[in-house]
C-alpha cells in the first residue's frame, strides 16, 4: 500500500470514527418547553455533518 493510500485509509477511518461518535451522542433537555433546544441542536449537528462530509473532513 502506497503512502497516499495509507493516508486515505487513515482519513476514512477517522471519518468513520467521527460519524460513530456523532451517532452515539444523546441530548437531554430537563425542561418542558417548545423543543427549540432540540431543534437547534439537530440543525447544528446537520450543518456540522454536511460541512465535514462535503469536504471529506479536510478543513
């Protein structure tokens, strides 16, 4: 395996680890409200994921 292939494989592993970490997150809102906190949390995570996956983690 060439150096470039090793770097790509390492990058893919890190991306998968990041994806698994995001998938394991749990959020608890101890207040009864409109759910705005959860909505904003979801939107922020989606933006983070989209940014990360669009650039394949570079940046």
